[in-house]
C-alpha cells in the first residue's frame, strides 16, 4: 500500500529522469501554485507577497516569494536535481560486428558500475536543434524500455564473483538494438524534427524501475534517484506549502552536484547570489543591508545521508548511527558546512514542530562525499546546515530509504520555512 505523499514522490521521480526534467517537473508544480516564471535574460518586476522562479541552463531552478521590502533574513533550502548515471557521447552508435548496435557513453558522477548491468534502461535529456532563426533546446525522453547493459555470462568469466573491475569503455556500453539502430533518428522522430537538424545533445541513461514500498510493515521505499530527488521533492513541497510573514523564502535546486558543482548552473556558480542580489535591488537594500539579510538567515543544504548498513555495521561511525525512519539527519564533518550554531538552530526548529532528528558523523576510516553546502557558501556566506534522509545503496540505480522519513523531511522543511528567526550575538531567537 502506497500513501499519497509517497505516490507523489514516485511520480515526481518518474517525471525527472534528468536534471532538466527535474526543473520541468518543478516548473509545473510552481505554475500550478500560481508562481510566475522570470527569465534571467530580462528585467524583473516583482510584487510583494507574490511567488516567482527562474531557471538557468534548463537544469537548475530557484524559486522565491517576494517578501515585504523591509525583510531581514533569507530562508533557503538547496537540494540538487542530478544523479549519477551514464552520459551519451556525441557520436553514440557503435557497430558490433554487423550484429548489434551499442552506444558509446561516459560515466557521470560516482555511480556503482556493476549495478547498472541487466536492467531496463532508457535515455532522456535535451537536444540542440537548428531553426530558421538560430537554435532551440528541446527536452526528450523515450518513455519505454529501450536498452540494457548486458553482463558477461559466468561461463565466460569464471572470476565474476571474485571482485572483477569494470572498464567503462568496454563493460558498461548499452545494447541499443540490431544492426543499423540509430538513437538520434529515434529521438528526432520523437521530437518531430529532422535528424540533420540536431546540432548537439545532453543525453543520459536512466533506470526505468518504478518506485515501490516494501518491508514487513511496509516501512521502506525503493526508487531510482532518491539521492537527491527525495530532498528536491520535499523542498519544493514544503516551499509551496509554507508561509512566512517576515523572511524571504527561497528554494534552489542545483544541477551538477554529482560532478563537483563547478558549472554556471551548479552551487559553485553565482546563480543563488545573482537571485538574492536582484531581490535586494527590488527591495531597495544596499550592500550592507544585503549582507545583513544573508548573515541573519540560514540555508539547509539538503542531500541524503548514509544509513547503517545491516550487513556492514562497521562502516558506520561507532557512536553516531543513523537509521531509516529515524528522522532528519544532520550531517557533521569537515566535508560539510554544519557548525554547532546552525545544527542547534535547526534542531530547535524541528523540536518545536515535533520532527525527529539524528546526527551523522563519518567513520573516520571511510569518510563520505561532500555536499553543495560548503561550495555554495563560497558564493553566498549564509549560515548553513547540511541535512538529509538516511538511505541504503547510495549511488545505486535503485536506492532504499525509510517511508516515514519523507514526511519527516517535508514537515521539517515546512517548519523551517515558516520560522522567523533572528541572530543576536551568540543567541538566536525563534518566533
């Protein structure tokens, strides 16, 4: 049995096979909620209390509510919309001895190569198309089981169970079809354009698996791209459903976190800073007042966390064990932006909303990856706390998380967005 919130998450994930499609899904939710889209390339005319959003490179989006002009703080939640996968190269088709056609791909992010084998896959992304006026970008998605990456039978690889290392240029190329199969021709027909007019593309493989609920008490969920679409879905849901009379609330969903965030649409770009600048300009705030609104605010860097593994409990920190359905994870490490002040403030907000939290620390022998929190802070020096939901099989094409935790995150983010807080020296007041 699937509850409505979980089903909405599964639908969101299914509609978001790539970061561009994530932005498209978020756009639909925002437009339905009455928000207005603003182009980065034109002037902005804002109205107090109204909702707006802007996208960059079709793959990152920032939404905000225009506050009263004398607002004193920004309340920001920032997840990411991309996930580890395979990216299709420019001339993708490769002939296999006149028998089959496979695709030439490269690894995007830190995925687990072996887990992509023998799964139903498809392709989605965007096309750069020639027009009479110039070029236009068009999203594409093949909504069917299109390809697979076949494993080598154990009869031909007797060492298959002894820790074989996979070569991305040989072992993980997907089987597209028989002799002469043509991906771009297929996509051109789907897009209603001539193949010759496709000048470029950003195309990615994705798992076709549908989200599911499992466990003795139906307490767990499995789905592709839970890292980090679970946080992205929670953030936009909480943002739309919240109301804050004092702070400027912002939801930023970035691309390219899985490859380092250092792109024009990543958390390491000026995108968030640019949006906050334009809000402050509209509100008549000078440079000092802008700085005060940033320093008086807080950012939730939202990216899923590691749960204790049932078969490898030794991989967890010995004194800080996070479990699925245990509540929102607050992440502490030199790789994260969390400090004592931001952790305490977020815990207090969650306490007041009766939302459980738990603390995550890396096992010092096996430190985990970083998040966008530290990177974003180099552009916008706002107090930041790294949070997430505990999950298993991170960076697998099919990940596992706690069913109850989805509501925990939505409720916790909503409480954050609804909170009016002010830093006063070494203290913070929450109204």
